[in-house]
C-alpha cells in the first residue's frame, strides 16, 4: 500500500505527471542524439581522397545517385583513380574504393586489422544488428571439408540434378516459355541441400521454403531498412519492416527442423559403435564444432546452416540464370559445348568424377566469361577497418572505414582483357592452351588481380570450387536435355539491371525450352 500511496497522494501527482510527460521526450532526445552521433561518425569516415558523387553537403542526392547509377560512378572512378583510392557516399555511409594495386598489402595485414564478417554486416545489415551474418566455423568447414569431400558425392549429386530437372521444369514437348529464375532457385536449393543437409531434409518443402526465404528476406530487409533515416532504423527493423520478422521466423524454423536431426545423430554415435556418420556438410560442421574450444550450441549450428544457404543460393541462382541467357543469346556455342561434354563422357566411360569436370575446359571458360560480365556485384573484398593502418601511398585508413575492391570495372578494363566489353565464351580455354601455367591461371575458380569476383587472399570465397562444379553440372544437363532460345531473339539478351553495386536480372524473364528427342550422355 505504501507503494501505491506514493503515486496517489496529492503531492505526488505532479511528479507522476512530470514523469509521464517527460518520458516520451526523453526517448525522442535519446534517439535523436544516437542518430546524430552515428551520422557524425559516418561523415567523419571521410578520408583525404575524392568523393566522386558528393557535391557539397548533399548527402541524400549522393546516396540516390549511388543506388540508381553505381555502374557509371564506378566506371568513372576506375578510369580516374585506377591505381589509387577514392570514396563514394551510399545509403550506409562512405564506401572506400581501393585499387587492386594494394591487395597484397591488405591481405598481409596482421589479423584483427580488417574484418570480412563485419564488412558483410556493414553492407547487408547496417549499424543495427537485427541478424548476424558470417561465422568462422562455417567458413572453415566449407574450405576444409566441402572443397575436398564433395567429389565423393558426385553420384548422389547427379541423381539430384536429374530429380530436380524432372520435378521443377515443365515437360516442354514443344517450345515452352518458362519463367526461369524461380525454377533455377529451387534446382540449386535441391542440389546444394543434398550436400548441406543431406537426404533427410533437402527435399522437404518447409526446408526449401525456409532456406530460400531466409536468403530473399535478408536482401529485402536490408534494402527496406536503408530507406529510413538513421534515427528510424532501429524502430523500423523491429516494427516497420515485415521482412525482418520473416527472417526471425526462418531462423526459428531452421532450429525446429535441424536441431532434432543433429540430436539424433549425436545419440546414434554415442549408442552404436558401428554407426556410420552421414557424409554431408551438416556432419562435417558437427564434427568440427566438437573440436572448438567453445563449441556452438546445436541451435547456433542451425543458424550457421542458414548462413551457408544465404551465401550460396542467391549467387548460384543468379550465376546459372545468367549462363542460360548467355547461351540462349549465343546459340553458336551450344554445339561445341555439347560436343565437349559428349567427348569427355566417352573418355570416362560415362562415370562421374572430378577429372570429368576438370576436362570440360570450354564449359569452364564459358562459365568464367559469363561471371566476368555478369558478376553478382561490381564490388568485392568488402572489409571493415578495425585498427588504423597506413597504405603504401601514405593514406591512413581509420577504424570504421568500409573498403572494397572494384572487381567489376577491373573485369571490363581493356588493359586486363582484350576487347573486355565483348563476350567471348572460349576466351579462357584459348588462353589456357598456351602453357601449363596458363592452364591453371585461367580456370574458373582461380583468383588473380584481374579476376577478383571471388575476393582475394585467405578469405577468398571458399565455396568457389563446389560452385564451379555445380554450374557446369547444371548447364551440361540443361544442354543435354533441352534446346534453348530467347523469347525474343531479335532483341537479343535482356539487359542486366543494377541496384547499387548489385547486378541482377528481372526474375520474371522467360526462356524458351524444348525437350530434346535424344539425350546423348548422362553427364
């Protein structure tokens, strides 16, 4: 009663009214101060280099120009500062564009100086952590296990491709218009899921919806949140952006689906001395987790699975979609690519092995050329500076600086590639035939200063070897099973569209497919 009396006595009414009226004002002041401080810090990440899209203090116009015309900005920046550093102002502050000339010194910095995972968070999530992206254990498992072990799963993967094409594509007895990108997303999800979560789950519709939805909603959430001012972003992330709640729901679903499977596997291993562990990424991740000083919980491992899907599904879907449109727009490549896979199949006796795909050098070249002209982003090697350091040109990079490498403009530079803006499907197979060194240097998965779409250094994309197999296997099976052409052959290949540095195709675009009467090979 004493507590109630303190709030109901006549002398306390004024105090209560003061608290009730001042509380909202205090919240507003707090958020305003926090917003001011964050924007202040963002604007003071400006270095002593040109900001090519900022005129005076018109930050809003600069951000709009980056979102709508980043391609032109980056081409201009590369032309003017090819061997130097410049900045662009975007929706999440300054982006510092660093010439590839500095890659070796960036890659040799002491650990803890620049951070890949925090760079990804800066780009995708912003300053307010509504989801965590990046996990060192997952990255290690991809590099150590996936790269080395997926070849042993080729028979299962080939069966999965057959199943995916049979169940996801229409019969196409005659020329049929197919909205291809959503189909490719499901095909890629089935194929990668066979390696990531195994046959227990990869065809489960709830898992497919969760893994694909998590990827889509991460992009949708980040894009929506960046539309709000810094003052509103924490509130928007929690209350105004439906995609954020969907991301959280996907995380809950992943825990519900994956944790019981992992628990059962642990019980089987403990109770049965003859238990044979499954050969998939889930098991490799569990085994590696046991070796950690501070192991993840199973719920945390479920989140790591979603992070792998996020990293793999979007880029792989876009890559295969680009490849199909590039093939349909250039039918002169279809027969040489078919002839190569048939020759390789004859030499291997129809068996699937690592060497089978390594011998498909024309296909490898076509995939690499498609990526060169249609990468997922014009920027790569995203890093956030954690400790101040100085580049060899004397420029100091301070904590909070977000730096990237302009991989897109590098790929379109005539100093790096002859007729760089021209699509030459067998550009790299021709170059690989010159010498043993070039045979390796110009493979799809090889990173060089002129081919940086997989990043560079220790944290270059660890899944690129699996991705290379996946793309070649899907395209080979498409070519073996279908004739393919553009809906409007006179207009040519549909143009890419850009949103900021991202390179996309309209997901509603269609391709014409027709089932071939004679399937020649099982590749």
